[in-house]
């Protein structure tokens, strides 16, 4: 049977009619009580009062009756992760907390290059399994769409190995992985030329294979003093854009200039933004670039949070992601880190939930998910509670009891 009616939910949040940009008040949330969700062929057919819908469907549609207090809302989108990696950097965290600088950690064998070496040592199959394991952990949190970056290969063959592993993992999971090429993560230590020469080689030798094998439609770069300058990246991004790739940018993490590049290249998102000033905030707000906050990285490094409140008040679109990576953000907890950001930046529940559903989907150029409205994918998460506010209030401690993807239950009774 291709149709199913589920309910009654004590509350169902649709995220209907909320704008892609700007501040949101909780009064703008559509919260339907005693509600039903009618699914047809993997998509939402309609939502509304459960009893009214049950009378409408008669006996032609399977009915899944809920007898306990449950809340339903769109499943989450994690629009920035680095979960395809090998190795471990627990020592980096210990050294950083003991007062060591980034340079000192790198000199001691840590930092991004440490992960590059471990990732290069891993086989493609090992990387696939590691990616699947971490993605499955995110699925247990109600996240059914996950962006996954390369960036720990840093040469043609190793970047291809990582992206092929992500593609294989995606085929074996009950969720969607969205791959992104981050070959421009840093200039590899074993490359003897300039940053521009490295980028030119990647654009020439890597990009065509990405297209040929359909490994990704997205190109990312880390624009920072320790990585690539705004000037370095111009030709690289121009080639990517001319070839039809979407652009996204690691921007303004420690210094500014990245967000300006993101706007100039019509990027889908500018991610980090901890160092953004009023000038960068205004620039982003006046564009269609989604500002992606990564609060777990602020916690991991011990730096300022993305100025989420000022971005929203200026009219920008804000998404929140885990930035799950082995160095600065190893926690992999979306709702926990988003709830902490909400406390620090005074974000409403509507702003947080928008930031991890349809606004996060927008950062991936996906318009078919993130809302429970007619025609959208029936991707949703169910919690054992009678009040949706408990999701952020409990800061990640309240875990979903069920997760649905494309109209099918993929996880239930999660412990």
C-alpha cells in the first residue's frame, strides 16, 4: 500500500510558510494538535486534524494509530560535516586545553595533516564503513540528510578515494548523503609548489573526474590565513562555477574575507562566520547565501560563537550544523550544540528548528525537504513527548523514538 495515515500526534510542526531569511518568532510556528500525517508514495499528501483525516480516507488507506503522547516534526538536515576520515585527534584536544597553540599541536604531529595521513592510510572500503557508522549515529538523532566533505586526501587520487567511499556509503544507507569536494582544505605539506599551483592542479585533474563519475556537484574551500587566501581561490572557484559546480565556503572562522568571496561567487552557503563583523553580516544579509553556524567548533576550540542573533536580525538566513570532524568538532551532536547556541545567542525555538530543517536544506540547494507540507518528502522524526519545546529545552538529551525517510520508518524505539 502506497498510502498511510499516522496519528494522532499531540503536536505536529509543519514549518509551513516560514521565510528562508530573517528572524522568527515562535508564534509563527504552525503547531497542529491532535494531528495526522497522510503520506502517499513517500511524500506528504496532507496534514491536519487526525479524526477529520481518518473520516476522509475511510478504509482505503492504512492507518497507523498512535496511543501515546508524541510530537512530530520534519527530520533534520546536517548541512556541514567531515565524517569521512581516518584516525583520531584526542591528543589535539588535550594539548589545546592545556594551552598549546595550533602551531605547537601541528609540530607535535597533530592538526589537519595528522588526519590526512590517517585518511590516506585507510582503504576506500574502510572509509566507507567509517562514514556509514558516523552517518548512522546522526540518523539516530533524527537527521536524514547529511552533507559529507572530502578534504583529508589532498591529492587527486586520495580525494577521489574519499568521494567514492561517500558515494558507496550513500548507496547502503537509509538516508541521504550529500557529498562535497573540499580538496581546498589546506595546501598539503607534501606539495612543493605554491597554493595557486596546487589549486590549479586540482581544478584541472580532479574536477573532470568528479563530473564524469558524478561524485559531487559541490566545491568547498577553506579561506583562512592558515589555508587559502581570497586571492588564491579566485581561479579555482571560477573554474568550478564554469563547470556547473555549486560553491560553498569555509568563511570568516578566524579572520574575515571568506564571506565576501562567498557572496561574489553566489555560493549556496558561507560556513563558520565566528569572526564576521557588521560589514560581513550586512553583506550576507543582502545576499541569498545561507549563513551556517557551527557551534560545536566554537565549543571544541574555545572561541566565539557565530553571531547568529545579529545575522538573523539583519535579515540573513541561518542554518546550524554539527561540523563533525576529528579536530575541532568531534561531538557530532546537532540538537545539543544548536541548543547551546540558542542559549548563547538568544535564538527562538522557531529559529533553531528552521536552522536544522528547511534552512539547512537550502544550504544544500534542496527544496524538497525540511517542511511537512503537501508535496514535500515524508522525512520526519517522532519524539516521546507532548511538548515540542522539550527538544531544545533538554539540549539533546531527548532522543527521537522513530525516524522516517521517504515515507518509510527507518528507525524505531531508538535507545
